[in-house]
C-alpha cells in the first residue's frame, strides 16, 4: 500500500520559515517525481514545486520561486519543502504528490499526472 505522509506544518508569523516533509512508503521512491501542491478552501489545488526523478531537475511556481526550495532524499524516501520569507498568501493546506511518468515539464501542474497524494498539512501565516 502506497502512503505519503506530510508533516511540519504549523502557524507562523510572516517572514518566518518552515520545512515540510513527505515520508513515502510502498513505492520505489527514486523512480517517482515528487511535487508539492497547495490548496485554499474554495479554490483549486495549485502547483508549488517539483523535483523530477530524472536528474533531480526542479521547477517552481512563480509565486514561490526564490523563497521555497524542494529537495529529496532517496535514501530516506522523503521529499522536503523548505519555505522561507513566508507570506500570508502562502496560507494553505500543502500536499505532496508522486508521479511515475512526469517527463513532460509542461505538465508539472497537471494534477492528473500524479498517481499518489498525501493527506495534507496545514500552513498558516499571519501578518
């Protein structure tokens, strides 16, 4: 059974940092691209960042580029999202996702490309 379990969310002040973790079990981690999405109640889930399985290439949404860093540790089967200079507009539930065949970099924000999802972790940033 595949499991993706996020942790590290919380409530912080604007300007603070948080690191989210996504522990993965039940699949061959190194063969999957790992991504983070976020969702605000009443809005669509949006792409945040991805670390591709091939060469570890990383892509970011414009809204977080330069502030967030995605990484992965294949030895620990874990993906991370380091978030810095947090803003109130970063408040959302953050989800990690795994994609087996995400070779088209133009489709990284397509939710249908991701076969497995975590349950989400809440991040709240107060001004």
